[in-house]
């Protein structure tokens, strides 16, 4: 860690600690700052907080936007983390900033009067922050902004970014600021194998390395002059103060010039924060994440993906939608509120129609819920439990989230093992159905008396579903936020080849080794959720359209 000394007007000295990367960023102070930082590196509470405090002071009266992946995450986690960072660094609520309210009389005013203070932050410098999210793209519409802040950029598609960037304009009074029309981004290393978005990596080519080196050198010179001024004030050396203030002005002008239109792109591991985290943190993360994810998430090594390894090879970005939340739904919540998520927020749900769900049972129970609407299947929400929680807790999650659904009918598609103990009425499927029925639902068990789905059958069926080859099959659309774990599971699922012992032929199989990961990693990184999706889609009418084997005399698909 690096020691930083702040001097107040009363000449008291406050000592704080900062990573060397934080000091470097402050000395460079580029127009655009894109930081890829390992998990635990203090992206929001440290780097984003420090950066925004600098820009608050440098761009008084300006409008800023703060973009997160989802409104729920922004209200529950990201903005509270930013405000926590501000408080650690000296800001006080009500004195330096307020949220969701008009600013007090001692605050400066932004350059134009806001229409609403809902989901906003105002600072004493007259800055006005508007909160937005990728799952509610309209949340930042209708304003001009002078700087943008983007947190966890790997979770945000570049489409809302392209839509928002033209709004970086207006307020010519501060157009001479280096930060005018700039962006500040922080994120973990994107992993496209897990469904992350890597557009932020494109900013690397925008960085002029020599310009950044020059900015750093001039920033170091300025810092030395400020230290000399502090010493001269302490020693009451008026001649030195006068001389040094002239130097400060000249080097400040040079710093402004060299930083014009600059971009700092920097990739750094969480080891920069080892003074706070301690070495034991990294050993724990290695044990929890495993070597591959540890290299990406903590050390920020860029992961690689081989397309030919994917089990769902025809799955593409066009199968996901990011506007599944009704605009304005979360306006009733304030920043820092605990948000109660229910199906009332979903834009594409039909509350007067039954719901369908695919379920996979085990030490992790996975449920994917959707609806068929016209020629589309909307995958709306996924839920899961981890041992020791099991069936009862999964049912409670379902009934709580969909408690406002008007047609309380659920069609349940599930693993063959769900009925394996049906003779004693203790099978998982019936148990889950009974818990849901207690809340007033009708549950139709759709997979009784069915056999095994071979993995090659699933491979062929989903190849046609995602590939769009068969006009008789509906199109699949998946909510990338509501079905985050299901999305990750199908994007990470890999193939493996094996021999059929009976025929000697080579078969395509799904690599299920990820299901041996530590329990807490299963939702995002195992194939469990992909199996819940398999049961959802492997239905008689759809299997028949693909002319696969596996239909019984009753026309039911084999499930397992």
C-alpha cells in the first residue's frame, strides 16, 4: 500500500492509504479511465469512489450517469458500495451528498433543474448523478450528460452503451474540462465463455501509451510541487510559496494539455490490494474458484474459448434479451432499499396464462421457468437451492416470486429421478408439486412413466432449437438477467466424445465434470441448470418435429 497525505485548510494532516494503482490513476487523471481489476481489488469502494470524487470537484454543476447491469443490483449493491467508498474518503451524507432528494440550500445547483430526483445523487459541488441499468435501457433517456460511470462492465451489453454515448454532450461552460464527455469503467476480466461482454477490452487500442507516460510524469512533478508548497506553508516561507505557486500554475496548464482526449486502459490483479485482503484471501479464492476461474477472476488473465467444445454450439447472443423489466417498475424503491423482486416487474410474462418449468433435482435443485407465446418461448426466471436447502425452499422461492400471477397453473417437466420413489409417495417431483399446491396452485406433472433422454438426443434437439433450422419449432428467448445462472450454464457446457459399448460407434455427450465443483460454484459453472432446460424443452410435440428416437407408444418423450 502507498501512503497518501491530505492537507486541510486548517493545516491538519490526515493520513490515508491507497494502492499504487490508485496513486497512478490520480496522477494521470485521464479523460477516459478503464480499469480491469481482479475480484477483491476494490473496484467500486476504492477506484470508482476516488475517481468520481475527483470529477465531482473538477466538473461542478455537471450531469453524470451511473450505469449498472440491473436495477436491483444497482440499488442493493453497487450504489451503496460507491457511497460507502465516499464516506470512507471523507464525504458525509447531508453535507457532501444526498440521494433521492432535492439538494439542501448549501449545495450548488446543477446547470439545469432536474425533472425528478428519483434514483439520483446530488453533491455539494452541484453534480447530478442519474442512475441507470442495462435491464431498463430507458432509465437514462431524455438527458444530456457530461461524464459517464460504468461499473461491472462485463455484465453489460455494448448495445445500451452505444445508445447512451451520444447523450454525452451539453453544458459548454465545462467543455474545457479534461473529463468532459469521458467515461470511467471498472470491471472484472470479462469471460465470454461465461456469457460476459468483452466490449470494454476494445478500449485498449484507444490508449496512447506515450501520452499516458507524459501525463504520469507531469502528474508526479505537480505532486512534488504541492508537497513543496505544503512544506513552505509549514515553515512560513512566503518567498518560496510565491515562487512555487507560479510553478504550480505552469505545470497545471501542462497537465491539462497533455491529458486532453487521453485514455488510460489498465489491467491489474487483486494482488495490488494484498495489504487489505491479506495473503490468506488469495489462497481461499484459489481453493474456492479452482485454478482456471482464479486466473481470470482474481489475476485478470484473459480466458480463451474454443467454439468446437460447446455442447450448445448454435446458441448465440440473439437468444438473449436484456429489456425484460417494465420501465419505471423500480421507481417506488429508493437507493439502498431492499428490493423485493416479483414477477410483476417482468415485461414479457402473461399473467393470465399457465407457466412451464424445467427442474433438475440433486444437492443443487435448479428450476427454469418460461412461457410459450405465439412462435416464441420466453425463458423468464431461474431459481435454485443448495444443500442443505432442498425442495421446500425451492417451492417457497417459486411461490413468492410468482405470488401475483393470476392463472396459478404450473406445468412441471423434470428429471426421471423425480418419480423414482413415487410408489411410497416420496418422490421429489410430487413433493415439490405438493408444496406449491399449498399456496393455491394447480401443478401438472408432465413426465410420469418416462425413460432416459440420451445426451446425443438433447444435443440434436437443442441444435435445431437454437440453430433456427426447423420452422415448426418455436424461437427461444432467454432473459439474460432473470436467467443469469441458466445462461451461464448453457454457455459453458462442453462436449466430450465416448464409445457406445454396444455398437462401438462414437457418441456425443455432455461433459458433466463441472457437477463435481464445490457446492457454491454449481449455479454459475455446472451443467445442472442446462439439464433443467433439457427437461423444459424435451416434449413430445417438439421431439416429434425433430424426428428423434425416444417416443413411447403414448407419444411421451424419454426423460432422465
